[in-house]
C-alpha cells in the first residue's frame, strides 16, 4: 500500500498566538514538508486547490512543480483539482508539464471541491454543479487519451481536431476521482475505470465500506479488471512522540478549523469530548503516537483492502516544527511498519 500526505496549505491564525502566517512563509514551509516526505520514503504528496483567504494554494500544479525540483521519487498530485470550475485543456497542460518536470510523477485528483468560491470567481453557475463536472471530466479524459481531440459540449467552446501539448511521460496520466460519499460519484468512477479516493473526515470508517464495495461491484459489472481499480482513503491525522502529546498539540487547530467551517455550514462547534471520540480506535481521526497510527491504518486496511492512504496533518495552522516531526515519524516509523505488516510471507 502506498502511504502519503496531503495538505491545503492553511494560512489561518495560530489558535495559540493569534498570528496568521503569510502565504509566502506557508509556501516555503510546504516545500520543506514535501522535500522531507520524499527523503523519509513516503510515496505520495497531494496539494489542494482553494480560492479563499484561509489557504495559500489556488494553483496546485505550480506548487507541485516547485516541489518536483526539490524531490526525487515521491509522486505529486493535486488534492483536489476543482475540475468543475477549471478548463480541462489547461488542467491537462499543467499536469503534463508537471509530469515532464518530475520525470513521470504527476497525478490529477479531480473532484467537485468542498467549497464553492471558485464557481462565481470563474463565472460558473452553481445550478450547473453536476453537469459541469461530468462534462469536463469527459473532456479531460479525451485529452489524456488522444493527442488530437474532436469534442463538443455545453459549457465551453468545441474542439475541432485540435492537438493539445505538451504530452506527458506517463501514458495514461493518472486521473483519480475524489469523493466525499456520494454513491453516484462512486459509480461514475467505477464505470470509467478510474481510481477512487474517498475522504473520511467524520463518523466511523466502517460506514464507508458499502461505498468501496459499490465501487468494486460497479467496476466489475462494467467489465474492468479489479486488480487495476485502485482505492485511496484520505483522512485527517497527526503523529507525535506520545498519543497524549499528539492529541493535545493537534486539537486547538483542528477544533478551530472545524468550528469555523461549521459556522458557515450550520454545524455545532467542535468539543473536546467529540474530538476524543473521533480519535478512538474506530473513529475517523488518526491522531496518536506512531504505534496508534500504525494500528489505525491496519484496521482501515482490514475494512477496505485499499491501495493508498493519505493523511492530512494540517487541518488549520500548526507549528512547522511539529509538522516536520510528524512527517519524520510517519516516514521512518509508521510507513515501514505498515509495509512490513502488509507484505505477504513467502511460502517456504
């Protein structure tokens, strides 16, 4: 199983100090985080796209290209590309360029996004939320699979046997579909033969088992080889030297972020008892010392038999030194133990 990280590059105020990091400093810190993740042997690093003051990255491909120049082997993906409000031609060109710069390590994680700021920003109507994603995904896949494209849709100008360049090293360039729990989105990924990334950020992981089953059943009915249908589980988590230290360090920023987003969406504020329940052995959060996180990853693998796990360490602003230490523990202690546990023992 591949193990990695993803981030939204938060620029929220530190709950302890009230100080808001500059976007420049957050990006500098982020590149150090990707570089360390590569050095300690993690497999994937993802960077999200947002268009609001809370986050430093609106163009993941640009930041991933900077990371490509400072890394050697780690795969570099968006997490996610908000495809509904972007131009698939530009998305393909950006990630094909990233693929060339990185020596074939680029990926696209396409989704509809958890925030809606990009729709009015780029002149799209939220009433077209579903049709925009469906149509633009169709075009992105045609661009990926064909050097010259003949295409007509309802939300952008047609392409009349147009060549789109540059072409990536990887053929095909990996495109994952990211979902939060909508069965129709899971079925679409399965029928298209695309790998699936499921965000589990609340509730209990076992509630998502039917979605993974639906994905594999739908893929099989569509005639796809299940051995090629990868599943990623993406979750919030944090690692420190002790479980109590991890819980205490991470709670202020996590609670601040979830409570602030909750005010926008009508959720109640995050409480410490709720947080502690979420980081229990069967909860959604992977917060603890290395052994606790190892056990949670292996527990989820028993549920899903997934191919990739990505952890979001920064849900709100965290001290950079604490994040770097968490990455070090993840790469040097957690990842090797998980890989050993999941490596089949050869027959004598």
